[in-house]
C-alpha cells in the first residue's frame, strides 16, 4: 500500500457538549468515526489516532469496516503529537501520507483521490480548499480596521497530503506547534499547493454542526444489510450483593441475583446482539451449566458476543435499552451509563427507564431490561 491515511480522532469534543470525544458522537445510527472511515478509499492503509482511554472502542469501530486495513494508536496531548504517533505506525511501503480529521466525517472519497494524485504530480504538500464567500474584516477590539481582500483567502480542509519521507523529516525537525500539517510542512521549507475541496468536508465542532451532518445524510439514511434483534432479561433484587448494572457500580443500591454478576442490562444487550446475528441467545451461549461463568463480570459475555458477531460478518450499528424497575434511579446517571455502554459495545447506545407502577415482578421484587440491537453487514 503506497498511500496511507492518518485519521486524527483524539479530540476531546468539549465544544460539542456531549461529554464524549467527538469522533465517538452518534450520527445517524453510526458514530462520527464510522462515517469518516466509510469514505476513505479501500486501497489505503489507515491509522486511527484515538484517545488512550478509547482505544478498545476505536478498534471495534475499525473492525466494523472490514474493507479498511487499519490500526489504532493512542494520541498525544496536542494534535501535532497525535499525528506524529500516527506517522510512526505507518508501513515501510507507504510513500504518500494523507492526514485527515475524523471530525470532517462526510468528506467524499473523491477528495482523498484528488489530494493523493496531486501529491504524486507535484512532489510537494497538497491541501483541499474552498474560496471564502463572506466579506472579511480585520478588527481592533470592536472597531473595524479594514476590509481584507478575500480573493487571496481560502478555507482549508482535510485530508492534507504529503510525500512520506519529507513529512517524516518535517515532523522530526519541528521546533514549534503548528495549527495544521501544511503549516509544519511549509515551515520546513517545502512547497504546498491547493486542490478544490468540498462543501461536505466541513468540520463537526458544535452541536449545530452535528445536526447539519445529520440533515445532509437525510432521514432515509440506512445501513445496507441491516439486521435487528431484541433481548430481555430480569433478575430479582438481592440486598446481600452489590449492584452492577450497565457496566457501572451503584453504591448503596441492592444488587441483583444471578449466576454471574446479575447485570440485567448487559445480559439483555447480549441477547439482542446474538438474536440479530442469528446466533441463539445468552442461555445457549453462556448458560448456568457453564461453571466457568459463575460470578463472572457480564463484560466477559459482551466481549465474546462482539467477537462472535464480527466472525459472523456483522458490525454493531446501535443499541437501545429500556430499564424497568423501582430502583436505582437512572436519570441522574443516564449520560454516564450511555457513555459506558457505548464504550463497551463500540457503537451508540441509548438508555430509557420506567417503572411498572408497583405491578408485577418488576414492580417491587426485581429489575428487567429490554434491549434492541441493529447490526450491519461488515462486507
């Protein structure tokens, strides 16, 4: 593979306001990173640079895109450090490198091809750009100082492309932190030229940007080869056990009885995933007749289930869970619970909760969880 794409997905996403790195924000049943990977030409090597605490989740997302030859590495404290980590993971046969922001998730494949071809033609750095449409003013405080000639200005996008040897050398000699890779490359004395960008390659930074991306995908966006499944699990309360629910500890709440840790939420998700893939249910795969699972953390079941559905040729698109029971109170920890489950599953997970008004088993004696899962073909 002579072309590689370093996908920078290590941003914190603070301005997005979801409490998770923006590459893992949900966007029309996938994550932002899913969409970014799905648009990269399949003949490129891909290195995804992710936050150190999200490496497992990034690997699950990468695994869902079977046509992409990708690896995952941990990012650094700055974007420049993250790109350097990605460059260090490239194969020896790579001679053209494209550096791409995962947040520009809807960048069309033609832009990647356009940039790579221009790198080969010029032997220098290449950036995709758009003309500036708005009138630009230079200000001093609140006062307008002058009008800037916008004919000399462009808005810069990614992927930005470079000859691999020259980019490695530029990074090795960089003495300052630069705003983008083209600036670092130019500071090392190399030429940078432009090619046309694309309006769809805008950067997702705020909640409004995420909404714009969803609108561009449209209400009819769907995953080809999708399969759905559902699962249900219920456990009685056991005051002598600690409560483990949705992969989180709930201090001060009565636990749930069961052969393993009694995590009804994870059990329901496992059931739904197995159902969607046509692989049976949690009982037939991890039943009480299996002594090795006695007292096991339910994450063990989930990890094995995710491996089996990948082997069967599927990837998780999203999961929804409804929890039914008088306690614990889900609302105060809903965001934390969704983030934890999303990290475990490697796809967006939504959580809702209700009670059964003190009627029946889940009214007083136990807790139930109903999950639905959507899978896509990984082919």
